């Protein structure tokens, strides 16, 4: 069965009343692209730019391996779910502190996870890799396996400009 589109003349009263515009606004937005890898572009954290987070990653034991920074919207449906992060920044760590610029789509509530893949194998090696999260909550373990904190403990508000935060990387000893 085929449904014919209405003629423009039959739409004129709706256009005049602004109804189609309201209907267009009510239509669902395009699906958000998740799990995208982006570069560490510090120019996006320059004065007058944003929204973005200027993130100081502290406590890095070495400059070896990879540093992964994942940004999540502060929603339970996304928090720490596979490929539900907004984007991932892969960069080279520096012993001590590494600064990363995390661009954001809008001001709002977010959570960030940092992983230092110390041996560079792109796998989670709980005995050698380090990790940290926004607000630096305690990361507890059960039988040597890290148990992530709740979203409530890691969420933070980012403004329209550049928000500064620090995440301390912790290692299991």
C-alpha cells in the first residue's frame, strides 16, 4: 500500500500556523555517534574556547605505553558500558603529569576514565596498569579485580568554557 504525500496546497494552512516547524522540532534528533577516537588537541582548551575539560592526569609512574582517556555523558545507561563513551583520546603518557584537552559537545554533566596501559599491549593488565576517574574516588578490588565506583561518585559539571580537573592515576601494588 502506498500513501501519497500531500500536495503543497494542502500544507499551506499548517505552514502558516507554524505547525510543521513544531513537528520538525519534535522529531527525534539524529543518533549520537559514540566510541570515536580523537586526538589530544590542546588548542580546544585555549582561553575563550569550550566547552572542554583541561585534564591534568597525575601520578603516572612512567612514560611507557599508552594513556587512554574516555569521556562519558553522566547517564547510568552509558557509564562504563562498552563503546558508550563519547570519545576516547589516545596519547603518550609522561612520567608524573600529562595534560589532555577533552572537548565536549555541550555544557553538562560528564564522567571521565583514565587508563595507563603501562606495557602498551592495549589490554587491561590489573597488576601493572594504572587507572583513575573524575573526582578521584576510591577504586576497590574484589579478588584482585577492580570494582568501579558509581556514576554518582565520578560525575562532574562542565561549563560553557574550559573546566579544569585533575585525575590521579592509581596502580595496584
